[in-house]
C-alpha cells in the first residue's frame, strides 16, 4: 500500500494557471487510454487541498450533466482547508487542517489494503513528502506550457533524486512519468537532512 | 532541417537553480544511453543565451581536464548577450543581440542540410517560438524537482498544444519527451493570434 501523488501537469511543471484554471487540460479531451480508471480503482483514501476541492465544487453542475453525480469519488476524502467550504452532496468528505501525519494515519486505516491518493495541490503533496510519507509520484505530462501557475511540487528534491520507475505514452497527448521517492539523505527544502 | 530546442530540465520545469547551478544534473552522472551525441552530430548551427554561455566559460577548466578542450562544439555558435563576454579559446562564436529572425537566417545558411540547435535558456527558446521559428522541443526530464529556478519555457503554449512525438526512457534517470510545435492559431503570450 502506497501513498501516491497522481496528477496531470504542464510540461513546465504547473498544475493550473495562476487563477486555478485547467481549461487547457480539459481542451485536450477525454482520453480513452487514460490510466486514471485503473488507478482510482486501487485507491482507498484521498487527500486534497482547498483549491482542488473548490475546483470540484465550481464544476459540480458540469459533473452532474456528465456523470449524474456532483462528486466523483466513492472513497473517504480529507480536505485540507482553513476556510469554510460547503460539502458536495453525496461526498464522503471531512475537513481538516494542520499536520499531515495524523491525517495520513487515518487515511491508512480507512484505505486498508488499498493505496492513498494525494490529489493535489503541489504544496499538500510537498507536506506529505516533507513528512516522509510520500511513496510515489505519477505525473501525466500534458503537451502544453503555461509559463506561470500553481506549481507541481514546490520543493527541492535532488539528493537523493527521485527514482524513475516508468515512462509511457498515454494516448495522443500525454507522457506518464512514474517515480518512487528516494529514501535516505534528503535535501527537501522544508526538511533538514536526517 | 529543423530548429530544435534540446535541453534537460527538472520534473517541475526548471533548467537550473535560481543561481544558475546545474550541479543537480551533473550529480546524475554521465549517461551512456544519452541521445546527445547522436543529436549534436546532426546540428549545423547553435544559438544560446548569455547565461548558458557564461556557464560554459565558468566550467572551462573542468572541460579541459575532461575532454582536452574548453569549448565543446565545432559548430558556429551565436550567443545572445547584452554584456561583454570573453571568447572561449577555439570557439567559433559570434555575439549578437536583438531580433532572433536575422540570426535564424544566418544559422540556416550556416547549417545547410543540418539542424539548428537552440541550446537555451528558456526565454531565448521562447523568442524563437514567438517568431514562429521553433520546430521541435526535446526535453530530457531529470528525476528531481527544484521548486524554483530558471524556467524551461516561460510562455503560454496551449492552443494549439504541442504535438507529442515521442516518449522514451533514457538510461536510469531520464525521460526524453519530444514535441513538434503546433502550427496555426497561437496563444503564445508574446505573440498575438494570427
């Protein structure tokens, strides 16, 4: 069972534009070859930041039109937020703040034999990384550059480097890069070397 | 004959740290599987920015120790700079500034049947892109994140998106992503739609 940061990003390392738009991603269209259905089927617990959650909230009407449901996940979901946010009808959501360790423990308990998904954003994934709780990064690189925006992973991770596990083309547009987080001496900018 | 931006970058889209260090790249070691020897053999002209050139200057002693020569390229090289920089002994270098179009014409004439390489940095590659002169991006994604630094391509390129041409694992560490620059309507942030 792993804690995985699975996300799409631009070639230049952004999750979204400065104003949290992922229209550039949606414009690439549905991808029948997507690895997401197989990925989410193995996920037992989800964590996300307030911006990611708020994006789902803003697009609830579209989701209902598309899928019949405003909330796409059956798994229990922890939303890190400092603001009050409404609960999406039908969502198994709990709002939390503070240290990711306690939440990770709860996620592990809830997920059982399945994986834990850090859905974003980048700083939340970074907090799990800082705490030594992140096992894998799975990035679907979109064929665009944004030049500015919300960073994929605002951390210095070079020593040890990530461990490249897999490289695959997915459909017409995406390159999926899979990495294991290196264990041992770390230079993560928010975590002093052990 | 194509004009190609071939470079290494971190997973989060940086060419170098904020202080122009690529030690994180050097630390990954020589890669026998590198595609660079085959790439450079097909290059007939090179353009680079002042920071890229200055980096080579600063590492001339190491290059001499390693290869016997301070300057690694046989091809004529155009260096875009607003400052006075010394010429590396043995280098076929000309210092230029201003519009990339005139330089591109000269590069095409010099390269003949071979490709033109934009070696970096990101903004120089962006200037060739803005002018409609860039044909391909070839990015060796290193298994690191820097969190900050010199951007791969500080431009908005989403409509049309880049066209993914190839995805390959190269050696233990690198994912090589190849893209053709889409022609047609452009939203490049420094180029108004045609």
